[in-house]
């Protein structure tokens, strides 16, 4: 049996810390004997890991290789003293961890004191160099682990892991799997949240390390299987030489960004992930998925339709202006144009390859008439030439857009100007001719050719479109309210400030009337974008400018959603709809998506959704479809992780019921971060299945943020695995057993309501009510230093004058992670011990959401180290504030 101890007795005294950390020991939860995760069962050395997993022998070799190379580089550049100091600390650190694992409290205490003393004697320069050494060593180990993960994936292909499409389809062979896959849609939204501290230059070098380590391991495997030749020895030496060069370059590079990245640079980094990884990973994954369906379900008829797009990519980079004044309408226009230009260049390269492959002259008569100038011309080559001419025209259009933004494109795209060639603006303009070519090839006996590179091209177009990653726009609801007030004042019919004085019901009625009337309130709406008297704040004026650009200047399909952060009422949604309508938007409307992200807003969301759907004409205007975003990071910062997580669960249940009442197809958009405290879960498959029953229904939209983008998608095979897990999870959800058991036992709900209320109260009492909390937080953690890092383009706070309540969730979480206290992950969670033990056991065994959350809490507790947090307090916190730190740790 397994259930973690959730008591709050995290004793930090030297006598007590081992009592806290004994996760593996027999525990008692409300009188029920259970056993937690065994820390001793996890391998603590490369040797132990290799013994448990044969593929890990390569990881051990790679780790030794990069470690030795880094050591050689350090000695060469800065002398042997630095390497000796680092090695001494590393060995003492291993000894300390071993003592902790062996429960040798005296040895652990003595070793940690020795480490602390050694570090305390270092100069600032020595501290910097030692910190750099460990940072680079751990980054190189991550590169080695990436290589190891890829080899494990290759080794495990076809084994039918449960959290894979192969394993899931095997479980569902008696279901209509192909139909489900053909209609489901997983959309991954890349965001520029400032959690990736590495510069792009360093990330590129880390990825090259991974590639070179893979080459070395391939050579090692070949050598083990056959006699070594002189040529293989030479090749191995060359790879090692290049690897040493990359390690040397890493050590010699600046670790820090000296200036903040611009939103344009962030967007460029996001597109680089598509170009270098997802561009190949998506068609490769879909080809494997076809093969899996064919093998497990039987026959070619059981593969995905050519036009199905189970995967889509979107982006917030260059569109998310919530609390980020650096993202303006001009910036968004520049990012749209730059992505269109990059997309056109990538499709041009693809068409060049297709032209060489599709050299056949046989084609249907209709195809020849449409695309070939004469009977002698190769019809498919002629089509490629026509599309290439239009793509080059698209590049020229993008160059003109960039020039209007004051930017000159650095990358040259070859090819002259073809007379009469017009730019491509919609995906169909590129996709439809490729589909016609595929049909013609199949009809004339070239089905194998049609299902080769052309099929991959069609699927790329279906996934990425011309924009590569359509942008979501995001802005805070109060900004829209300011714009609405200015709009009303500009009509001459209303007083300044009158919008704020109206009740929500009055706003909804007024907005519905104006939207249904169809006549513009202002004929010169765009003039508000430059009217400093009407809108003194530049950010408020940008709301108008952004609406005008989206409505009248941006190409179709440039935007996916318009997300309203801090959404609190139906009027917030209707206000954005009216602003876009006033700007002139008719056909190409982005989806208007309310984001509910505080506890009160989540609890109030179903009521507001009902008011929105009841608003006259709204459902007709949106075609009976609604997207809703659920905020994980900010709700956890507002109410504590436990209360927020349950509120998110209940809100989704209730909103789905409201949608069903109005016959609305609802899609939930999950705004999750990488860390557990921000809604992340390393077990993606389990996380998907932990959502409330019938809230996914084949439609799943989720953010991937910061460092998780590189981790999940930075390498093509790892990207394939990530796509595989998401696709499998959404497919499994469609047929999971409890979808018909929506009504949880009332005893479970009563238990969670009670514990959530108490947990929230305890969390808020500490964070909001304790007078010394904010001073302690700022003294003990690097909150202010994190805010000064040049990690992202946006400020650390939405309101620079505010306190913790205005702090972004990312620095809030990262600050506590740095001290190893991880307070946001567990504060208030101890109240779970008040749940009746038999009910708790039943909930854990039968409720996926509860089990997933408990397992995550257990993981975070295992990673929390109050004794290290105490060292931070001793060194940084004023004496009068230290009792608060001791209270938090106990």
C-alpha cells in the first residue's frame, strides 16, 4: 500500500531534520499504516543507475566524458586550484547526501558544517568561479541526460508503454480510435514566460553536446558489436575534439544576458524551436502514428485521414501584453510579419525538394489543365514553381511590413520577382494545391510517391499554417475597461468614468445592444490610439491600436485567441468583442477567451459564463463554441496550491455543465507552468487524465513555458515523445471508464470543501496577514535579484508599486525554490491530515485527480530541504525576522 505522510512537522533542527526526511519509513496517516516513496530505492550513483538500466551505462560514460573535459578546460584557463576546490566540494557534497540517505545524522551534520565553512571562506571571485563550474557541469549533465532519454526512447519504441499512442491504442482496439484521433485536437501554446535562464547561444551549444555524445555512444555500440577499425577510431577522435571545443566555448561564454531580451527576440527563439525540432518531429510523429494504427487496428484503412490535424502549435510570444508594456501593436505587427517571412522561407525550401521528387509527367487531365502550361511540362514541377513564386511574393510582402516597423530583414531569400505572383495569406491557398497533387498522383498509380515527402508537406501545412504559430493576444480586463470608457466618452453621449459606475448587468445589456445593432459608435475609432487626452496611459492607447491592427491590417489566421486576463464577468468578454467590432473586424475574429485565475474568479466563473451565454445574440455570433482559460499559477499564489487545485477542478465541472445547458462546445485552455507550484506535472499522461470527466472531449489546449520548451521540444525525438504523450492522453480520456461517473461521492466533495477552506485560510493567514512575512520573504529569498535578471522582456510585477499580491507567479515560485523551502507547494497542504483516513484511502485509490495531487505533493516534500533554508536565514535574515522562518519550517 502507498500513501504519503502529509504532516507539517518539517523539523529543521539538527536533531529533527532526519525525522522530516525519512520519506521511506513506515508512516501513519490518521491511524492507517502506509508506506511512502523509498528514497533509498532510487539510484544515487551512475553505477547503481547502470545496474538498474542497461542504457544508463552510456549516461555514466557521457557524464564522465563531459566532466573530464570541463575539468581540463578549467585547469587550462584558470589553473588547477579552481578544479581542486570544486572537486573537494563535490566529494563532500556526495558524502553529505550519502549520510542523509544512510540516516547518519551526526555525519551529515558535520559534513554540512564543513561545506558551509569552506564556502564561507571563499572570496567573491572564488564563489563566482565555483558557482560557474557547478552550473556548467550540471548543464552538461543535462545534455548527457537528453542523449540518454533519446536512446531510451529508441530502445523502448514498440513496447506499448501505457503513456504512449501504441499502448493506448492497444487498450482501445475495440473502439473507433481512428475517428477519435481524426477529430481530436491538441494545441500546444509556446509562451515567453521568463523561466529559461540560459542564453540562446548556450542552449545551442548544449544541444550540440547532446548530438556529439549521441555520436560517441553510437560508435561505442558499434565497437561492442564488431571489431574496431582505424577509421572508426579517427572518427571518434574527431567527435571528441569537437566536443572539447564546445565545452571550452561554453566556459568562455558569458553566462548571463546583459540586456533584457525584446519580445521580438523571444518570438524568434520560439520559432527556432519549430524550425530546428518540431518541423521534422510533427510529420515523423504522425507517420509513426499511422503505422501504429495500421499495425494494431489492421490495414491501411485504419490510418489518419490526410487532412486531419490532431496537433497544432500556437504562440504568445509577441502577442502577450498582460503586464508587459514592451509588447505593443507595432511589436505584434513585426512578429506576425517575421513569422510569415520565416514560414515562407521554410516552405520554399520544402517545395524545392518536392520539385526534384515529383518529376513525373503522368497526372490527371484536370490537374494538367490547371497547372501545366503545355503537355511537355512536368505538371507537379509546374505547381511547385507556381507556389514558390507566390511564397517569394509573400516574403516581399513581409519585408514591406517589417520596413513599416523600422526593421530590415537580415536573412536573404533567393529568387526574383515573378510577374503576377501574389502573396499567400491563407493556409488553404497552399494546402489545397498540394492536396490536388496528392489526389492526382494516387489516381495515376503513384500512391507510394504521394505518401512520401508530399504527405509530410501536407501535414506540416496543416499543423503550422503560413504563420507557423498563430499568435494569441492577451491583455488585462482593466485595460479594456479603460478603453471602453474612452470610447463612450468619444461619442459625446457619456461622461468620463461612467463605465466603472455601471453594474455588471447594466454593462452586459448595453454591450449586447451595441453589438446587435451593428452600427459603429465611432467612425474614427482608430484615432483613439493616438488621443493622449482621452487615454493618457500608453498601454490603454495600445489596446485600441492592437484592435485596429488585428481587425484591418493583419493577414487572416495571424491570431488564434484574444485572452482576457483577470476576467471577472461576462461584460469583460463582450467589451473586447465590441472593441474589435468598432475596429472593423468582421470575418477573421480571434476567439475571445476569458482567463479565470484567482480563487474568487474561479468560483464565480460558472455564473458569469451563464450570463455570457444568456446575452442576446452572443451564441449566434460565436457559432455555439467557447474557449475558456483556467489559470493555475496565479490561483495557487492567491489561495495556496491545494485550495486552488480543487477550485480549478470544480470550476471546470460547473462550466462544462453550463455549456451543456446552452448546447455550447467548450474548449478549456490550461495555463500551466513547468513547476508543480505553477500547475505543472512531469507526468503529462496522468495530468491529462486527472482533469474532470467530460471536460476535454478531444479538445486540449495547454501552455508550454520557458525552460520546458527546450526540455520538451528542443530535440526532434524528444519532441516526438512529447507529442505522443499528449495525443495518447487526450485519446485515452475520450474512453476512460469514469467519464460516465461524473458525480463524485458526496463524502469526497465534503472532505475536499472542508480541507480546501481551512487550507486556504492557513495559506492566506501566513502570506497576507503576518506583518513580517513580506520583509522576511524579501530578505530570505532572491526575489529582488530575480526581478533584476535579464531573463524575459516583461517586468517581474504587474504593478511595480505593489507587494506580493502583484508579484508574478514565476518569481514567487522560483524564490522559494532557491532556498529549497518550496513554501508555495506545501503551505496549507498539511490540512489533508484532517480527512477521515478511510475516505482518504478511497479517494486516493479511485479518484485520479486526488491521487495525482497527492503524488505531486509527496514529490515536492521529498525535494524540500528545510535545513538548507535555515542556512539562508542564518546568513541573510535579520535576527528579529528569523523566528518567522523557524515557524514556517516547523
